[in-house]
């Protein structure tokens, strides 16, 4: 076997040498910074409060169950308890 056309290899050398960069770009050593506006902080707080309110149940079932158990107890409902409850309701409405 005889290799007679070696000149084609030199043609590849011309393609590889095109558009080489001669200068290296210098990199800045400055650190990146971000700043968050007061409005963005308020929006983040509002988002967090909204998320917590969506995950929190509207009714505290543990307290409702305690009250149901107290009402079922015949000794709990006395004149003193009824009067104290009525007073609390009236004071809540400003009477």
C-alpha cells in the first residue's frame, strides 16, 4: 500500500488554525451583589402569611371537642356557668 497524497493532511491544518484568540480576557474579582427593596420584603412577608393561613384550619377541633365534652356533663351547666357566659357575651358586645 502506498500513500501518495500527503498534501491533504496539510489542508486540515489550515482549518484548525482559523480564528484563534490572541488575547485572554481579564476576569474581574468583584463579588456579585443583590439588593431587595422594602416592597419586595413586604410582598414576601404577605406571601408567607397567606401560605400559613391557607394551611391552618379555620376551626380548632380540639377546643370544640373539649367544649362538647363539658356541655355533655350534666354537672357543668349550672346557674353560675350560665351567668358567667352571659356576662362575657354582653361585655364582648360592649353592654
